[in-house]
C-alpha cells in the first residue's frame, strides 16, 4: 500500500493511460521524496574528474564506418520553447536559409547515410504537444523513416505534486498544467515501455546516439561512433570545457565512495557548495547532453532493475503555472538522462570541441546561430568560421520572445564574425547589412534603429 498522495497520483496516471513501467518509476521516486530524499550531491562526496580528448584519439576509417552502420540516432524533441514565447515544437524555429532545426537535422542524417552506406535511423522522442507539428514538418523527407522503425516515440508524463502534502495538483483553469515530463531521464523508461529498445536490437543495431534537437552541433559523427564502439564502454557522454557562461550549470565529478563518474546538476548542489559549483578550475567539464550507449547493456540493466534504472532524483520546485508565480508551488520529480553514467561500470567520458555543443536556449543563442559566425556546408554540419564565439546579451524586455526578436531583425542577423560581444539595452531595430566588430554596447531609453550597413565598433565607430 502506498500513501494517499501516491495512490491519487497512480490513479490519475492510470486514468490518463500512462505506461505501467512509467507509473512504477514515478512511484519509486515518489517514495524517495516522501522519505526526505533531496538528490543533493555535497562537494565533500566528490572529486574532480579528468578524461581523454577526442582530438588525441586514433580511430580508423573502417572502425568509424562499421560503428555508424550499427548506430541509431535519437533526438530529444519534447520542448515547446515556452521560455522564448513559443507554443509549438522549438525545433520548428527557422535557423538559416529558411531551414528549421528539424530540416537541418534531417539533412545531416540523410547525408551521413549516403556517405557511409548506413541505415542510421533517426527517431524523435516527442511529447504529446510536439508530436503532430514535428511529424508534419518531416513529411517532406520521404526517405527519412526507416522501414520497420517508427519516426517517433512519446515521452511519458506525470502529475505535478503540491509541495504541501505531495498530492497531485488540481488546476481546472488549465488541466494540461497539472502534468509535467519526468525530465529527459525518462528516455530509458520510454524506450523500454514502447518496445523500441527491443525492436532496435532485433533489427541489428548495437549503439544509440542521443542528443537535443536544439543542438545542431550534435551530429552522429562516425569518428565519435568509432571511438565509442572500440572503447567497449556500455555508456559514454561527450563533455566540453566549462566557460564562464557554464558557472551555474552542471558538471562531471567522481564519487569518492565507489569511484563512479557522476553528473551533478545545479539542482543537486547544496547552497553551501555554490562556490565549488562555479569553480571552473576545480570542475572543468560540463555535459553536452550528447550521449552514447550500448543497446544490449541498456536492456540488461533495465531488465535486472524491473525497468527502473534508478537515476538520482532531481526535486524541482516550480509554480503550477510557470508564467504565474502566484499559482501553487509544486514539485516536479525529474531525472537527467546523463546521470545514467553512474549506473554502468566502465562508463566513459570524452572531451569534444565546442563545435559539438551549440545549444539554443535563448534568443541570444539564436542570434549567434543565425549570424555569419557559422557556415552550413553541403553536409549540413555547422562550421564555426569566426575565431571565437561572441558573447550576446539582449534586453529581455524587447528580445526574449521570438516574435519580438524577429521584429527587431527584419533583414536578418548582423554580421558577427569579428564581434567579441554585443550588449543591447533598450529597443533597437537592426537594418540590413549591419556589422558588429569587437565589443559593442547599445543603450537607449526610446526606440532606435541601426541604419543599414552600419559598422558598430571597431575603428570606424565613434
């Protein structure tokens, strides 16, 4: 017998048709929550971790080609981009030349299939909110879906819980807001529950490459696939050196009591360890959320655990309506898919270049991606042509939402190949052909326009 809150949550999930394994996984974390588990990882329990670099690894062309032929690609595509004012799949955002994230991802995979004579299935983990739009957008790519395999599977959903009492929240004003995804750690539960894990193994695939759909640097590169396959590791994550912009983000470490690699997220860091979290010299690596795993090893791990991989709990406290802080406080039970690295003995980390980590979380990131900092070649892989990535900080009062952002760049993004930073305060609209050179700061108390072909910064700017 469970508690009253758990029983109510179970009934709600059953009525909504949630998969049985997903319900049992939720119940596992609910009990941890009830018993006071916070998921915190104190600084005293971990040591810094080091790792090899991909640039130093030798991978033969034969091994690379063989590995990519045994690989399937999964893109996490459940996000709506609500923080940027979107109400549909974030991956539908236009990036370059009229192409969306989805267009570029599809063309990257189609090119790699031809290059390596590989099947390379592309499968999206969608939410019920992104499924229809995504499949409609991919309809133009007739050859994309691999026969006998789906183009998508759906992530699970779970009830948000009231902080007081842990009962499922009721919000008649918008019942959809009573639910949340269980974090991207749900990947493994959903793969098993939908039967896709077994199906991929039956079809002869051995490896899976997983990444976020908003990271166009996350190409299923044959060289990385070859490294993973020849390493013999059951699980691996691509890491990058942390930069000042990553100070508040998660990092890798090694747990002292058993030597396992762990991924500590910000929400798992005690307040008194905030300085250690931000120490880029101590904790030097963060996750790209690009990960690789052996399908057979994953199946065995899930089977032994009755479908519950046992990832560390993340206790996420939010308002039931994220846009209205006056609404009731709720707990979202979440897990991170990268945390699976501690489940598998022999897991590996590999340092990759920042070219494999180009996430778009804000319109600041979107501006850089749309600018000439990157070229997109015939293989549809991003090529960073600027020597360094510029730092962009746009006034959230005018640029946070995509619709407002687009109005202020009606002729496209300015040239930023020679930019170091761009900080915009106030309401500025940019004309065609504007160039940003070096460090540029714009400030205004009323609406302003940057004239076409203006060079901001550099020797020509006063």
